[in-house]
């Protein structure tokens, strides 16, 4: 796809990254660019686009809707090859442990802190925790179709989480995993 100056603005006075101009996309231009894609964007494309997105939480306000019982997925925009959602989480709310069923998924944290835990399947059918990290506002995380993870708002009361997620193609066949299959990662012994 050809980049036009109407679609993007140069960020930071025209800095460079790997020899290229750093462009920042408005939310509208970001969605139009996805609409014009003639292929389902690959994971590295999606994460790069989300990293270069210039967006404030206020811009997605119409889609910021919470549920008191579980995190809520609010569809912002759909195209034949992708869907963009605003996900809203109260403290303590989490996804199931899941994969992405043939879709790639990229997430940008708009507000709050997302805690993402990744898992790998073991020979006995359990899932082993392989990593856990906190993603503050502005962070981008990408998940390939077979990547197994969960995301939680692990912050104290009063600290909501809002993320922008893009699935390509739209997520229709993700698998979820029972928490009984998840084995706790061995912890380092606590020092007294
Ligand atoms: Fe996911």
C-alpha cells in the first residue's frame, strides 16, 4: 500500500527509525488504511501500525463501555479482513486463557495497565506459564494465531483498563483453555 501524506503525519519533527521516517497515524487514517488493505495484515504489520498510531483515549470514548461482571468487548469497526475493538476492563477482570484460532491479534493499551501472561502447552496437556509482563499505556502487544495467553487488569480498585485490539481476520474460532490445565510457573523462593 502506498503511503500518502494525507494519511499520516510525521512525528517528532521527522525522526527516523531504521532509515525510515517515523509516521504517526490518526485513528481515522489507521482504520482507512486497514479498510484498503488487499490482504489480511500480518502480525508485524499490525503491531507496527498500532505503534505508530497517534490516539488518545478520548477518541474512542463512544466505545468505552464497561460491564460489572466481565471485561467487555466493544466493536468499533469491522472490515472483511479485520475487526477493531475497544476492550474495557474493571480491576480484576480478565480474559479466559485463549489462543486466536487462525487470526492474528494486536493490542495497544490506551489507558491503564494490562498484565499479559503467556503459556506453552506441555506434553501432559497442561499449560505452563512462560512469561508475564505489565503493559502500561502506549504499549503494543502482538499475538500470532497459536499464541496462548490471558490478559487481566491486575490493578487496584479505581484503575480501569482500556485497550484497542485488532484481529485479522476477525476472530471467530479462538479456543479457550480451562484454568485447571494451567500449571503455575515455579516461583523463585521468597527471601525472608
Ligand atoms: Fe488474545
